[in-house]
DNA sequence: GTCTGAATTATACGCTTGCATAATTACGCA
DNA sequence: TGCGTAATTATGCAAGCGTATAATTCAGAC
């Protein structure tokens, strides 16, 4: 008679968080098909049946994990704005640079994002989350662009179209760098992004701001 | 005694192609997990066991399907260059416009691409195929850019960095349009792409070329 | 015509998956 | 100190997965 394995109770939120983190880890490492109920439970140090106690179905768990990931990315992005200077151009420059530098450019993040994109194409709920987070990022970029142009006395220009283009550029660089990490030197990526924004917006950033992270 | 179902022999290549097409359809519609051996066989009008006769393993079939997709995309992209005029700037403009217009911007293509990207992140073979096709596209863009700059007497500039940025921009627009089809009007997408290239390269395309598809 | 080999179907096996359910354990509270 | 309840484990099941293998059928060669 092997005795029943001992355990400690972790309380609701902590267990939920652990299960979500385990799910994200597994998806990042081995794709959605690696995130089986048994694998998730094993990584979370728990027994498979417990998942059913916190999530009605596995899909619920995956959806919760996706939401947690997106929230975390949004918060990271928001935090990046905190340390930036007041000068509108410098703020925009810092934001662009941060968007193509670690920890944003993280293979794990790109892997998770591409896994989520597949679901976005098929699931209406996922598409709603994606649209919201996409627009949140783009709106923030648009605001920064509008401020920068305003500081140059160019209020009338179409900041939204510029934000769409800038967002696409950052997305493209982010994805390509994540997929082919060896092909892009971090510094090159940053200088390409900044130079491209100078071209897109017809502006010129100050040259001596590389100290700003 | 139900008699054994009758069949006609399709010969090697036709059956291979049919199986590959069925695989791509299923992945596009329901993601990789929908492309089971049984579903593929059903859609191809065939019995599951036959797959093993043409492909040693299911992974082989999926890899063959990915290669067929990429080859097809590359050939479509190459064909778009055929009908373009000789003027370097007009050629570049037409190529950019084609890259963000149907049939390139096709939800099915984006769905398939995002499914493949997941495998790229994990499988070395897939990564090799991706690198090759990515560079093939980028090199073509770089050549077009170099010609356009050359026609303006600006030979010395860094066409490769500009191609990286331009490629990222096109990729980003392509992906976002594919994921949120209702958010982008095709004409807006095209004008944003063209205007962005004017900014990136500091050039100005002729205004009266919208007739060129 | 019939023979023969390849193309195709049919069947079955072992494994993994998600999920349901019952038995047990830890912990707060009286 | 004992009890009650929520948290957790243990076990089992039905379905679907990829694959192996044997039986059958077609189509062309002689």
C-alpha cells in the first residue's frame, strides 16, 4: 500500500496563477500541443484532476492564460513609458527603442504570440482580446506621435495612419527578430527602427540619447 | 458482407498533391490539430492508410505541405513583378502595392503562415525553410530599392537596412490586415504602405499610377 | 486473357488525451 | 479538540490519435 501523496493547500489565487504560468511555459516551449492536462499539472507540482477544480474545462484554462499573458505584456509596455524623459521626441524615441529591445524581444514572447495568433484567426473571443490589445498599443503610439509632431508645430498631420505604419514596422521587426534571432544584432535592430521612424515621420531625433534604455 | 469500396488509381503525383492540398485546407480552417490523418484522408477522398503509402510519417506530409505552400507564395510574388513597367520607381511602387493587396492578403495565407511560424520556432528544418524564403523575398525587395535609388543618383545608401525595414513594414501590415480584416480598408492599406515607403526611402512616387494593379 | 505488382482499403493495436467520479487529506473554526 | 468543508489525490473510462500490417482491387504488360 503506497500511501497517498502528501500535499499543502495553496489557496485559490496562488494555485490558479501557478497553473496559468505552467500552461504558458509549456506552450512557449513546445507549442499548444505540449500543454496537456497532465503536463501542466506535473509542472505545477499538482495532480491532473485538480485543474478541473479551478477551471471547468481545459479551454477555460488556456483562455485565462492568454488573458494573463496579454495583460502582462500591456503592463510591461506601460512600465516602459515611466522612465522616459519629458521631451516628446525623446519619449517617442525611447518607446520605439524599447519595443525592439529585450525584454520585449524575447523568443518566448514571440512563440506565445504566434500560438495565440492561430486561435485569433478562428475564435471570436480571442479576436476580441487581440483587437483590444492591438488598439491599446497603437493608440499609445499614436499619442506619442501626435505629441512629437505637435512639439514641431505639425499638428494637422494624420497621426493615425502614421501609427498604423509604425506599429506594423515594430511588429514586423519584433517577429522577424524573434524567429531568426541570429540574423539580427540588437543594436542594428534598434538603429533600423529609429531611423525608420525618422523617415516615416520626417523628423530627426537627437543623436546622443543612446544612454536612455 | 458490405463489399470493399471501389476506387480508381490516381498515380503518384496527383495523389501526393491532393493529400498536400487537403492538409493545407484543414490547417487553414482549423489549425494544425485539425489536420489528423483521418480528416486529411477523408477530405482527399481516400482511406487513412494510403497516406502511409506516400509519406513515411505524418510529419513528412506536413513538411511537404509547408514547402509546397512557401514555393507557391514565392511564385505568386514573383509573378506580380512580371506585368510591371520598366521604370524603377514604378516597379517598386507596384511591388509594394501588390504585397498588401489580394491575393497576397488572404486570411487563409495568414492563418497558414502563423501555423508554420510556431513550428519554425521549434523545428530546425522548418527554420531553414523560413530563413530561405524570408531572405528570398527581402533580397528581391532590396534589389528593387537599390534600382530605385540608383535611378535617383543615390547609389551609396544602405539598401539592405532599408529592405529590412520595408520588409518588416509589409509583414506587419500583412499580418494585421489578415488578423483583423474588418479593420483595414484595402485602399487605406495600400496608400499607407506606399506613403510609408516614400518616407522610409525619402522618395516620391508619381501620383497617377493607381491604375497599375 | 491472364498474370503481376503497385495502389488502395480494411482492420486492429497501443498510446495519449480530456474528463468524470470517488476517496482522502489538510486546515479554519467552534 | 474535534468537526466540516474545501482542496487535493487516485482511479478509470471513452474517444481519438498515429501507425503497422494484411487483404483486396485495379491497370497495364505480355
